[in-house]
C-alpha cells in the first residue's frame, strides 16, 4: 500500500463531492446495473478535484441501505486510490488504502454516532421501509492548513458488501465529510465540508418476496415511527423518478401544516417554515409539533397534514388539494 495525500482526495471523491475541496467535478458514480439477492453489491466513485480550502480530518463515506441487509454486521470492503494529494505541504499518492466501519464514531457537531448523525442530517431519502446509513472512514489524516501547492487531483473509490435475500427496491445515496469536522458550517470561507449525492433507485432481484420502499411517497418522516409529542423531521421529495411535483428545481421550499386537536379545533401553523435542502430533490424540516402549531404542551394533537410551497407561494405540492397526512405511531 502506497500512501500520499491522495487518500484524502479519494475519500472526498467517494462522497460524490469532496468536502475538503471548494472546486470538485464528480465524474461518475457507478452503481450496479442488475444487482441480485445474496450477492456482492459494488459501487465505484470517480472524482476530479481542485483543492482550494482544506481542513483537518479523515474522510468519511456513508451509504444508505435496507436494514435487512445487516451490512454493518456482515462487513464492508472498501478501498480508494488517489494521486497528487497534499498532506502537510507534501504531495503523496495513495493506492488501495482500506476504509473501516465507523458507525459509532461521534460526529462532532451533534455528538451523535455517525450513522445516527447521517440519519438526522439527510433522513431516509423518501424510502418508506426501514433503511440505515452505513459509515466508513479512512486512516490518513488530511492536514494541509494552506501550506504547499494546490494541484488538481483525481481519485477512485470502490465499495463492496452483500445484499440480503429479498427482492427489494429502494432509494440510496452516498454522503461524505471529514471525521473531526463533521457537519460544521462555521468556516470563514463559508465552505461546508459535507455533501450528499443525488438519490439513486436500486432494484434487487433473484430473491424472495417483493419489498418496494419507493412507492410514490413524496412525504416521509425521521424517525419513521414517532408520536406527535416528539421531535420529528418532515421530509419532502420534489421528484421521484420521472414523476415531478411543481416544486422540482426550487431552491427554497416551505413547509405548511395544519393539525386537528382532541377538543375538535383545527389549527394551522402560523407561518410557512423554510426547509433545508439536501441534494437536488430532498427537503427536510425538524419540528416539535406542539410548538410548531403554537398549541401548548397540554394540547393533544390527533391528526396532522402538511403541504409545501415555493418562497412566493405561487407553486405548491399539496396532493391535489388533499394535503399529505403525517400519521403518528399507535400508543
């Protein structure tokens, strides 16, 4: 195994958008074209990077998979190669360096385990069945601190793990960040060092059953099971496959909501709330329903519906005027 600053670059590439570099061209993510049950699932990521703003840390790579695959238990094989990576002012090359599982490693801005932090930040990407983020990281610490030159860098990463026994269709994506920097946005250069790729639809055949986590649910929640008295992320996907809402390509999307109380009153949220955007089609907003509706702690919410609008309100996604019901779990 040969090490050079490349390692750093490679991880960034892995994530489909290197967090450490202010200029990156994602040249390709190669997903399996016909994945089978009980078989290897392989992903290849290629990137072209122009380093400009660097911060310290090891690169973290995360990917979303069905929980039934038990990827963390069964193991992940991942390696990366990169050229012209800069570390402490010195250029190095990394060849086939391995990445290891780090689900339990703490993400510094949330202090959550990295797999839970990824779930909190990026959600489930519209999946309607149980999925989880699997997180791996490299061993080389990138520590440029502005020293030396800033060459163009190319990198390639390969990830392999086993699928489960069921036929399944789900949404996946890749995310990345630096382990000791995490989701930190507080940099003088205003360069956020984390990113998530576009959503990819995966269909696995050759097994048993027929699970489909991609049925047209434009609205989902994280956690998937919650009560109206809990904090919850409301998630909206502006397009699923070829089906697009009127909010597709909108930079700013706003959450609107109304709820029914046990005493019979209907309450509409005082004002639309701007959602955070993640990738091209996913928007999410964490709320505490009782505060969001301004009904007080003693109020009992029995039902909730949401809809979504553009900044000026001229465009909306409201399920043809019926709104989207957000249902709490049974007690």
